[in-house]
């Protein structure tokens, strides 16, 4: 993925990222089925999609960690 795409993903909310992750997983499943049926011409698409899923999961985990830390800091200050 290009850096501009990653930066765009970082501006999305967790809910939007969950939707993108669900769509990417469905697309990966479709690619796997196409590969098994010998319909997939470019098999490198599988690795691209897996990497996309990994990036989405990483960004989601970072956002969740930042949120949890903000809540913990806010709770500790009160």
C-alpha cells in the first residue's frame, strides 16, 4: 500500500475500518475460491489482499490502544 492510502486509512473511524476489514476479508475469500477453481489469473492478488488486511488490523489496533490510553489517562486525572 502506498503511504497516501495508509494516511487516508488513519483518518477513518474504527467503525469505518471494521467495514473495510470485513469487505477485504470477503474479497480474500472470493480470491481463494477463484484460485481453487483456476479462475484467478494473477495469484499475487492474494498476498496483496492479505497485506491490506494486516494494515487495516494494525491501524485499528493502534486506534484502540490510543483510545484506551486516553480513557485511562482521563480516568486517572479525576
